[in-house]
C-alpha cells in the first residue's frame, strides 16, 4: 500500500489535539533530564560550590519512577504501531541473559545492572512513555527544544572560542565526572564543545536534531525566516563539537529532513539508514583515510585506525570463545564512558574501547542479543518514520531525520541509549489511537465531499 504525505499546516495537527497536559510537559522534562544527563549535575555543582549531593543515577531512577507512575495514573498504554513483539522478545532475552552473565560468565550482578543501564535503559522501559502518548503539543515541544538548544549553543561556542570547559568537569565528592574531550588540531590541543552533554558526540547529535527541525520549519509559508537561521546555527554548533561522526550525521539528517519536508515519496526514506550505514562501512574499510594519520588536523585518522585495531582485537576474542559465549555474550561493557583523548604524541585512554555499537552489543550479550536489539531499533525507526510521514511537523521531522542515522553512527559510537531517549519524545508527540481515527475520518470526509453528487443532479442524471 502506498504511503501518502498529508502536507497540512501545523495548525491542522494541533487542532486534532488539545493543549499539552501538565503531566505530558513534566514527562518531556524528565526525558530531557535523562538525555542531557550532565545538566542536572552541573546545576548542583553551581549551587553547592562543586558538589553533587544527588548523583545522576538517583535522578535517572526518579525520572523513570515518575514515568512509571503515569502508567498507573492513566491506566492505559497506547501501543498502536509499537514494535511490541520484538520488545517483549528482547526483554525476555535480557532477563534470561542476566543469569547467564552472572552464573556462567561470573560477572558481578551489580556490574550487569550498570551495564544494562548504560546500554539498554530506555529500550527496556520503552512502553512506559505510551501512557502519555499524544498528550504533548508540537508547539510546546518545539519551544522547549529550541530553548534548550539556544542555551546549549551559547555554552558550546564559549567552550570552543575560549578553549576552556567553562563549566566543571568533575565534582569534589566524586559523584560526577566528564572526561574532557580534546582534539589535536594544527599541532595544538583543541577543546571539543560538549555543552551540557556528557560528551561531544551527544552534543553534536543534538545539533543535528535541531538542524533537521530548522528544515522542517520551512514547510510552512514564511517558515524559512526562522528555519534557515536555526539550521545554520545548528550546523555551526555541530562543527564546534569537532566530532566527525556528527558531521556525517548532519549530512544524512539534512537529506532526510529535505525529503520529509519537500519530497513527494517519503516512503523511500525506509532504506536511508542502510544507505548511511553503507557509507560508514566505506569510510571504515576502504582505506580512503590512509596516509592522513601524520596530519595534525581534522583529517587525522589516528582515532579511526585505533578503532579498527580494537574491532579486530575484540573480534578475535569472540572467535576464540565458545559457542554459548558467542551467542549469549561475554558480559564486557563500557559503562564508565571511556573516551580517547588526543595529545601531541598519541591517543591515550584508560580502558580498551570498542566504540562500535554492533560489536559492543555482540561482545556484551552475544549474537542473539545484538540481533534482537537491532531488530527493536529498526522497529522504532519504522514507528518514527511513520509519524513523520503522517504528521510532518518540524519537531517530528527533526526527530525522524536524526533517527534515520542510527545505523551509521553505530559504526563509530555506542550511542544506542541516546537514540532511545529521543524516541521517547517522538512517542509523546505521536498520534494516539483516537487521533488516528479522527485523521482517517477527516481524510475520508474530504474524499467523499470531492465526489459527492447532490440529489437534484443525481435525479437529472438518472
């Protein structure tokens, strides 16, 4: 069945939904607190002189407890269009694999919990956000995200221009720490902008999302007056992160946003993540960066070569492992957010990195677990894409365009949880079952009116 884009003005979609409810706005804030998880700790340090009395983990647990309480309050989960079956299979597997990692691989159960939190937290709790599905207006979400972006961009550019973190990277009590991300450029160290995020990749990805929103704003007549400046500022802020994966992500998200906004056949967007993945594979294994490693610039391929070497090392470990370990995992996880730090001589790091989502999942929970997680994420992508096609508002276009890059970024990062949190916002904005019915009825009414014949005309025709 062909998919149709209903290019109505944003006000049309807002008319089908009442104003944002208080709990929906609070749910949005809770999700943003989890996605931009360094911001609460930075606020605590600013208020207490460098201390974080409430750790990030406690804040995150409180946010999910609130979302779970909303399920009890509304007593309803609207899972229409959700990848429910694969989610159930994934959660069952993770529950069973917990025992395998604990009793067979001899992993500490608390370490397994931390690893599940780092990798799968939003995926495990995916349905809880469905209790407030469709209760947030696009206008409210757009305003909140633009305000967050404005503050983030100001701080990010201050870090880039001043070559100083500006904010604290660690608390005095040890409850919070950001590994400062540096880049060797022009023979000197450069500070990558992280803004309020935990690392430069997450900040760059947020700029990608907002940039795609800017393109989506151009759907509306005169929307380019705000949309173009938003897009250009997002691109510039993305550059300040000095994260090349974010640059490629911005390129593909721009293509996606243009198709969602102006394209006549957005159903073809289904395969864009695979095209972007093919491009990432070409960059990684074609040798196009060979010979650039001696350049102290953004063309330096030292980090890529290190990644490839590490991929080979962990692939060899998997090959030497037994069949149960290959299928169910070794339990290795990078929950402490290790990061490569460049200096004038070489790249250094505290622990060995994988920095590839496909391999990281396989090493952690095996081939079966990795296949299930990726199948779940593909189902989430289908949900996001469907919403962008049927409800093409700027914020949903931005989120869907960002999501179209999930396979490409997975080649060079382990940002699966980050995509999960932004998916929550898509669900908050998604049409609920009653709204879908209203939309179908409205479209049917338009088609009926176009072909309706009055009784008099019908009689004369007869």
